[in-house]
């Protein structure tokens, strides 16, 4: 198990480029199963979760070739569908949550899709009902083995239909869309997720020959086609990484430039950080964060009440950045209520920040009040364990701002979502060492 040793309290300086988007990559890679033709994908992040999915595709029989750093070709012309019912697949498929999105493409193209209960972050209940209810409405028969937690859907063919999703699940919408593009007739998905990464998936499928309208809205209309062809696709930069670097700059009073951020796809993210008092400057397609030598002050609502920052489906604020917001607020001037609506276990890492000297009141599993130190009292170095990807990076940011040397264990969780994070941070002046 790997460990980071971090000597905090140092200012950073320079520029950093965000990796390709992890959450987009998991959808796009599954979409290669929809066609026997060659698909080229650029800006794929070199992270554990994505590499696990690529390995799973290879075992399924997809021909994978790496052309250069971040660029791969995929061809799913001769698949080994027997692998789906093997004991090896039951182990491999549990390794990451993104594996659930192979089900829709396999069902649409081959009439069957199987998956063991997928893994991922332990941040609370993450039900799969939306995925399978949507596939059932398209005509699939569902089966589930409780003994080995193995899901399956089968259909001779899929038929388009109208559906209203109970929740605007991003991965659920992606799975249903990938199944519906090859269904007979028209499918309407209302209350569909509309995140930029799902928009990217829809645009890619349309280039492959799909007929999807309403992209970017919460109502997608899909006219099924007989088959899809190959295409080229380039990933967006990872908005969660961009938000992480904004928070890092503020907490360490550093001047940083985040390059090639695709401003048009960031939604409310820059403005939420501005509400914490952080200066976020647009320079072309870059973000410039000046050194906050005098700190940053949290805004209040117009009536003077305490600012509340909460997550919501797009175009609301992404839940993946609430952990970053929480840690950044620990050194702000003022107070903020952080309301994590979607996952009931995601705030449980705050005890580690409290151990470091942060003033945080955990109101309940979903809400925490943060009283900022205004840098009058620095966080203390400590030893801690990363519970999940986003909390792990939040603790890393806290450690880089703290005086002294901190240790973060279980850094495999961070590696699941952030590419070579220690090397990239050292390049801008961070004192961080990876110890195996």
C-alpha cells in the first residue's frame, strides 16, 4: 500500500494542465462496444479506474492499441462473450463502478449484458435501479443472482419507448442512451442527466451514425438505427481536477495558471469558488489564480444569512467538488454550510480535518458547517488515510497547506482518479514524496 509524505506550508508557482476527464472516459470507453469499426480516442487519462476498464475491454476481446500518450484505438469486431459468464469476469467487473456501463452497449448489439455488483467509492448508497429499469422499459428481461450479486439483462431486440427517470443519473442515462441508439423506433428519455460528459457521449454517438436530439437538455430523443460506425473522439479536461487546483492555489496562497480548461464546460464551478472569495480570472481558455496573500472572504446571501453550498444535477454544482469546497473553507474568512445531498457518507472524512485543527461542525451525514481560520491558525500536520478519491485529494490539499510533514496512506484511492499527481505537483513546487 502506497503512502504520500507531504511537507506543507510552501507556496507553489507555475502552470498545470488538467488531465482528460475521468467520468467522461468511463462512458466513452464503453461506447466502443457499439461498433465493429475502429474508434480512436484522445486525451485518455492514465489513472487506475480507466486502466482497469481498458483491461476489462481487452479481456472481452476488444483490440486495443496505444498510439501515443493518451491516444488509443479500439476495435470491438470479435468479442469473447463467454468471458461475461466466467468467474474471472465476476472478479474483474467488481473492480470499478464504471464497468456497469458495458451493459447497455452489449445488450443493444449482442442481446445480452451481464455485470457483477460494481465497486467504486464507499460514499453511501449508489443504487443501480435507474440503469436496469430503463433497459427493462426498452424490452430487456432482467435477472439477478443474490448469492453472487450478479446482474443480467437479455433481449432478442430492443424497442424504443418513453421513459421518465426517477433520478437524473449520469451513468444510468449513459447506459440507457447507448442501448437505445440501436433499438427499433423512437426512445424519449425525460429527466435525463445533461452533464458535459454525457453531452460528449451523445455527440460521439451522433458522429458514429446515431440520431440523438436534445443534447444538453434533460429530454433526449433517440431514433434507433441499424448500426454504428467508427469515429475519432477527444476527451474534455477533467472539471473535478480543475476545481481541485483552484482550491489548492487558494489554500497555499499560490499563484497558479490552469491551462486549457474548456471554460464553456465548467458551468457554475468558477462562480462557486468566487463565492468563497477566491479570485478566478479567465485568460483565454486558461484560469489564473493570483496569490491570495491577504486570504479570501466568504460571501453571505443577500439577506445576510450564512452561505450554503450544495450539490445538484447539472447545471447545478457537482457533488465531486464539495469535499474540495469544504477543505478550502477551513482557511477562509467567514463561515459556510456545506450540504452534500446526494451521498450520505461523503462528509465522514471531516474528522481528519478536525484533527488537523479545522473548525467544522458535522451537523448530520449530509451537512457540515465550516468556520474559517482566515490563516490566523494554520492546520497541523498529521497522519491520515484516504477514504475515497475526492476526500483523498482534499486531505492532500490540507496537508500541502499545513505546517510540518503529513502522511497520507491508502493513496491508491487518489491514483484511481488523478494522473501522476505527485510528479505534477512537484513540478509546481510541492514537496511531496511517494513511499511504497
